[in-house]
C-alpha cells in the first residue's frame, strides 16, 4: 500500500530549508535503493560525479555512448557546464524534489557533483517500449486505412499529425493520477473547434482526483455528464483516420498514454451506428448499411420482448397458421414464455463471455460448438421451443452489427428491462420502456451538448450524415452541434458544378 509522506515544513532559515530538502532527497534515494534495478555509483575520471538512474527505464546504449564518454574525457567544473556540453534536449539543472522525483521515475539520469548535493543534473534517457503499429482489431474495415493506435502516446500523436500537417493542430498535455501520473493529451484544431468544448474537457480532466489512470475507459466514466447512464457519452475508437475525421468536424480528442484507444467528444447517439466503411463506400451503399444496422439494433432489443408479450397477453395478434406452429413447438415446454426467454438469453450471454475471456482459437470453438450443442440439447430436452431458439439466435446475431463495442454492450443490457416490462404489462410495458429510454436519451448530454441530436433538438442539416450518408458534395457545412468557428467545409456552388475533362 502506498503511504504518502508529508512535505517538510518550510523553515525560516535558508540553511535549515536546504537541510530539509537534502534529507528528503536522501530519503527518496534510500527508498529507490531497495529496488534491484536502481543503479547509483561514483564516476571517476576528468569529471568526478555521482550517477543515479533506474536501469529498467533507461536506454543503456544512450548512457554508455552519449553520457559516460563525455564525463570521463572532459573536465567539467559545474552542473551548468555539463548542461551546456551535453548535446541533448531538455537537460535540466534543479534542486526541487518534486521535479527530481518525477524525472527519475520516468527514466532520466541524475548526476550530482558530490554524493550529498541537493542540486542535480537531469538528463532525459527514457527507454520507450511499445508494440508496432498494427491493423484495427475491433473496428476492422475491408477498405480504407489499416493502421490502429498502440499503447505509446507519442506514436499515436504521430499517427494523427501525419494525417493533419497543420500548425493549428493543438495538443495540450496533462498528468492525471496521484500515483500513476499518466500523460493525457487533449487534441483539437484551433480555429475550427469551439473553445467552450475545449475548456469543458480540460476542466473535467483537471478535476479528476484518482490514484491511477490506466486506460482511456477510466476517463470515459469520470468525465461523462451522467455516469449512471448505460449509454456511452464519449466515442471510443482505435482508428487514427476516424479521430482525424472528428477533429476536422470540430470535435475534441483525448488520448491516454498506455491506451490503444482515443476518445472523441462531443458525440451523438447516431455516431455509434456509423462504421469507418461508411466513408469509403459509395453513399447509397453506406446509407443502406446504416439502415440495416439500425434495423438490426431495434430487432435485437424488441424481438424477445415481443415474443413474451404476444404469447402472454396478445394471442389474437398471431396468424392462425403461425399459431399452430408455435403451439406445436411449445406443447411439451413446462415453463412460461418469460422463464424460457430468460434462460436462453442468459445462456447466450454466458457463451459470449466465455468466448471473449478464453484464448482466441478456444473461444471461437466454444462459441460455435457450445451454441449448437446447447441449443439442440435444450430443444430435445423440452426446455425451450425451436421458434424461440431461432428468435434469440437472430437477436444475438443482430446485436453484433453495431460497429462500436461500447454501444453493443448497452444493447445487450437494455434488452432485459424490455423483457420484464413485456411480462408485466405486455405491449404497454414495452411502450413504457421505450418512452423511458427515449426520454433518457433526450435528457442525456455529451460534454454539455445534446446527445440525441439531430433528432432532438431537430437539426435538418445534420441529418445529412446521421441515419443515411449523403454524398460529400451535399455535406458543405460542419455539424451545427459542434458550434465551430469555421462552419464551412467546401464551396456549395463549386461542389455542385460538373466539369468535363476538356473544359
């Protein structure tokens, strides 16, 4: 467990203050000395000094080739002279314990002329270990870029900057987490973004007081307008091209060191049903696929509740031929429809979790074989009807069409309140649940902006890239929701003009 030591009280005499600071530095070095990867030794040569560093955080070639030869072969009398002679950026001379602690822990080399000196030279020599840029695993697309974010913040910022070589692209860096001191970058395009959105994001990030910040998902939960809502209020993506597209629209991006995902805000509910492929395909195909996804989500949420409601309260709605099929399939089922549905839905969720937690090859086998075996066995044992088995399987398949993983989890969750409402009040219960969730979406906000836009408030111009995607020539203005400083994307008259090759 971490134990935070109180800072020494400021003394009236300067000498006593220096002594307290020295004792604190000695205590810090003594604490580090308990770790086997901490190196501290006396260097002898033309320049005599004490060198300290954490070897697991440093680049050994850098120290041996750049720092040690210079110190051994050059007679240097002061730390300031060392600072001028060492050909490295951000070399710093300081006696402030907070800076020394921060720099040493992230990989800087500390040099003291004498072992007990409180004034030190800090040389940045951090070794950055990160995996290579790979293809997107969650938001895979058949066409378009095949690069995804990695766990290195600097690499992720490079992926954004090479797509946006603009001097207006602004990056503000913060450190969040009392223990982890995680680097968090706020990215936006100055001159396009609404300054209110930027200040809101920065204020909420600065207000975070937590001991650790391991992943961007922590920030999603901490700065959301309504942390009790099942709907995600910040868009999580692993694609640099998607982040660049949102930045150009006037949004703000948040990147966390150690996380392969970026957050964009403000966002709307319809954005969670848009895939990267929508902008790489012809507009009519992209629009058709979006409508299919929306229909699939509605089917996934309402199919099993409608089954429960109709079989429990509204038999007259079933056609005669279909009624005969349902009656024959449920003739040997000893359970009411609600229990039958809950058992199958929980079984599907168990298969999903098992497939997600197990290794890839085993998880795929469990998902396919387990579903077939359990489904067939349940029907043969008379625990469920084959009609419901088909409905639940199609419902689970439809929920996988959501291109953003977070909204897929939401769809999985809100299905159960609809099932309970259907059992209690039939179609009226389903309608009550629908009114409740729509009212919740209307009240929901993303960084202070309406989450249900462009449906409410109704923005006709923003519907051009909502349920359907119109051609780029029709999208001449940036979304009204962003309140951008520069709303124009292209000249509308020029976009409509059709020129021949010989003109």
